[in-house]
């Protein structure tokens, strides 16, 4: 058999390997012919027919044009196989050729015929395989395999071509025999005993000595029933054990998995999946979390490069590479991830310890307002895309703000057709530095970043306040390349800043499918799985997405999303609400309250730093007047997600309001909800209500005026008022409607207001006078007094 493995072909976008994905021969382009030499050593011409099999794959697809591949295979007997087909597929064909038309060296010609009107054709030869009759003629230093049919009696096999000084070594792998050869004077012979199955014989000239033999590491940890399993490389065991101590996890050496579950084949990803099957068989259940600690390098780069093979510390599976695929097909035959899996793409123990410090910092943060903050970025190359991506992230905003998370979203949209728009405003830096729970991007991307350049994580200073990043773009989640500077790796692995986890696709993304997956992530965060870990939410989002997937491309999207970071982290979500009232979030309107108005507004903001309150919440406003009297008002609102801006109108109550009023607002005053903190939902503040009234002061009420001329004096309720518009009236009638009535109406400075009426008082006459100001309805409101005129009296 000859296998051709010159080039890696990615095949269709679904990550699982199939007939058209993997290593094949070089490209057979449109109109080209490739001649493949196929050796049949020691072929024996007995005029029998030999079955020769070959496979050719196509890896470009233009099915909309109809057939786009025309393949011809010319065989050694000059026969021609001709087929026309379309799409990405594998053509596997068996040919029967008589030994008379075969030699020890044969040529197969593979041609792409240019007669279909297509402009591109991409095919590749995979293998040529044959089982053929051959003589036992072995040259020195050759390695041969033979199939010998079973018999019920002994068989004597003669090997030609080897001298007495070069004895062969013989193995019968089917029957586990090592026949001893003997020299008959001219050739070597060996005997095969009767057997009920065919013999598969390996003949080689001498024993190949091993350079070294060492014991295989097959040790598995004893606590394999842990909820949290870490799989790592031997070089990372120190850091992995530190991490395991924090998470109470079990650490598994990847090398032991190769030996236990992959026949000792290094870097074989099925070692991981088969290990999961073993755990289920042993424990009856799977662990909740699996964290792969170690860099992986996709098979297209690592298989034929010794440097990258060595750096492939903990392998992933498939192409595009998919850690989610490792967690599927464990107890079932579908592609649903059956456990929560993620990766930390590190190459040193120091990187593990630095990331562990970030996790510990985040998980020990006190409840704070920044935990409700989300940031959305919308990109796009043109107006149509920008509007579409804006609609997507606006829908995410509606989900995350109006549910149990009750978030506050800040949105930044691209408004340029430039491939990359620099978005480095101070407002973004302030938001990230002050803390945000999640940053979501929707736009075009590449492994190193996005079409909105929001700056590298080095530019920010958000220690302890690390967000989850969700990137809806192409390739930004691909942590399986030979590089270490993917956007995901830059944001997660930077110490003391950046992100705590990064969720993105490793491959090409399609907007509608990315949106479909991200909607499920948001619904999981907001209400479906509120309070659960990000790993659980990602797993369930993939399962939901796969359940309604309509194509391989659709399914691939769910499996391509890779979670980089600890799967057990909970995104600042809590079991209880936490209502916060703050003095700086309280105000009154108008800013200067006087008795000239009948009411004023108290405006306050109630913020909820915990779980949203989805039913009624009550507020009490207590008021203490300057004279010590008190009263209370009550407000009921129907929910509290992140914050509620409340306005309540309070009657002035002019008779006793002037002066310092004290107000206290209590949220959930009936204690209907258990809160994370019961001591931050009450606020007390003063309101100084200034009197806008003017009070008569002289002559005294019911007093005596002994001055010839009547002068009236009043005092403004607020002595510091700059100006007050006032009206004085005087009459001999208490109804102020006699012909004698006199009045003046003008603006006075605050303090003592005086009106010289120029009236000569009549002896023993009783006078009525009043002073007034206008209320908010432009109506005069008066204070009335009376006095008597006596030239010799006092009082």
C-alpha cells in the first residue's frame, strides 16, 4: 500500500474527520495529470486477477454549477476509469487486473479533465492498495509482509534470496507465532502449523535493535471520581497541581492516557475521549468539569513538524480543531458535548500560576456595581453589515438587561468602511478599567483581533475585574495555531489584567450562525442557567444549537466555539438581590425648594447589584418636619433589574414646612426579600425648604399705631432671598373692598419690607392690612393683620 501525505486538506467545515479531510497527495489541478509509481515486489504471474484499490478526493465545491470534477484513471493495463461528479467527496474504486499486465513497477495516471466549463478543480490522490500473489524472494535488508491461507496441515515455506549468513526473522501476527527458520543448503525455510485462521507473516532480515526501552507511564490518579478533572502535560504538573489544590480537582498526566487509551500513540486525541469513556464505565457518571491545561497545535501543523509536534502539549481533535468534539460521543453517538470542557493554552508553569491568581482575585471580589456592566461592540465592513450586527447586539442587550442578570449595557458601533476602525476612546478605557462582567464583539476578525481595534489588553488597568469576552467573528478563538498571540490568548494569559475567559470560534464564522449560538449564550446567562458556570452555559448552548442545526455548517458553528479559561467560573451572578441606595443618587427638583410651590419632586435611583427582582418591590419615604412632626409615603414598583429611576412628588405643607426637613428612603422596607447586604438599602438626606412668604410684623396684630403716618412693615420668610415680589393692601374694611382701600405691588429685596402709605391715621379708626406673594398658580396668598389708630396709645 502506498499512502500519499504531502498536503493537508481541510475538507468540509465540520470538525470531525471524514474521507475528504486529512493528509493526501499534492493538488491535482484542472487539466493536470499525475503519474504514480506503484511497486509490487516479487509479483508472481499466475494469470490470476489482482484487486487494486485507490482513492481520490476532491476538496473544492461548485455544486451550483453542476458537476465540477472530471476524473480519469489510466491503469497499467491501459484501461481507463472515467467519472464525473461534484462537491467535496471521495472516489474509492477497486480494479481487477490480471497479473500478466502487472510488473514489479507499475504506473497509474490520474487526470483532471478540463471539459466541464469550470475554472478550478482541486483533487488529490489518497492511496493505492493491492493484495497480490508474490514469491518468497526476499533481498537482504528488505521488510516484507505476506498473507498465507490457513490449512489443516503443516506448511513448509521456502524463502529465496538470502544467504546462510543472513537468517530471516519471522513473525506470524495472526497466530502469535515466531517460527524458527532453518537453512536447507540453498534457501531458508520455516514451518507453519495447522491453523483455523489465515497467517499474516512478517519477514525481515535480522532484528532491529531498539535504541532504548523504558517503562510506559500508565499511572492514573486514585481520585478519578472528582467533579473537576485537569488533564495536562508532564512539564506543567507543578502549576496544574497548584490549580488543582484551589479547585479540589484531580490531575491526570496526558502521557499516561496515551499508554492507557491510545495504544501508546503520542498526541492521539482519542486518548482523551477514551479516558472519558473509562470514567463513565468506572463511576457511572462523568465529571462536571474538564480543564485541559496545555497548548495544543492543530494536526495540520503538528503532524509533520517535529518542533510543533513537541509543542503540542495536550492535543485537540478534528479540523477545524474542536475541544468540544473531545467531549462528545462518550455515552451516545451524537455530537452533543456530554461534559463541560475548556482549555488553558499555556506552555509554562508560570502562566498557570498567573492565571490562577486572576481567578482567585475575581472570585474574591465583593459585590459591586461594576459587576452589572456589559460592553457591546458592533463592527462590519459596510452599512448593511453594520446595521445587521447592531441589530444582533441590540437583541443581546434586551435579553441581558431585562432578565435575572439585570445588566447595564454600553454599546459602541463601527461607523467606517475601513477594514479596522480604531476605537480607543477614554470612555471605553474607563469602562474596562472600572470593571465589566462581559465584553461582546460582533464583526469581522482574524486570529489576532477584530475589525474594531479596542486596544490590546496591555492598555487597560482592570486588575481583579476580569470580564468574559464573547467574540462573534472569524478565527479569533483559534488557540490551536503555532502562534501564541491569538486574541484569545492575549486577553486571557496576560497577568493582572485582560479577561478571565474568552469564547469564540476557531474557524470561519457566518453571521447568522454566530448570532444563533450567541443568543443561546445570552439566554443562558440571563435566565435559563442564571447562576451556573460559564462552562455549563456554553455546553448547554452548544446542545441547544445542535438540536436545531439544519446543516453540517450549522452544527460546526456550535462545535467551533472554544472556551479558553476555567469552565467553573460563575459570571458575577448571585442567588439573592442586593438593593443599593446612595446619597449621590438622590436629588430634589427644583433644586431650591420654597413654600411658594405646593410640591416638589424627590428623585432617586435604586440599583440592584444582585439577582433581579422580577415582582413588586416597595419603598418607604419618611419625612420629619422642622417642628418634629413626621409622616411617611409609600411607593410600589413592579421590578428592579439593574436600576430604577424613581420620582415621587411631595406636598410642601406650608404651615410647618419652612426650615430643615429630614427625609429617609428605605428600599424593601417590608423585608420581603433576603438580600446579599441588608445595610445598604436606606439613605437619609436633608431638604432645606425656604419660606417664600412675607409675614406682617408691624404694626403688631391688634396693636395700636400712635404715629401720625401709617407705615407698614413685613419680613420675608427667607431673609437672604435676593428679591421677592410683594403686594401690600390697607383698608378700613376687613373684606378689602371699600373705597378707602389702597395698595402697592412691587419687588422688594429680602429682609424687612416697608411701605410708607402716606396715610394720616384717623383717631380710633381700626385698619385692616395684609401682605401677600403669588403662588405657583399666579394667585396672591396673603397674611392679614389689623390695628387701631390712637395718638396717645401704645401696643
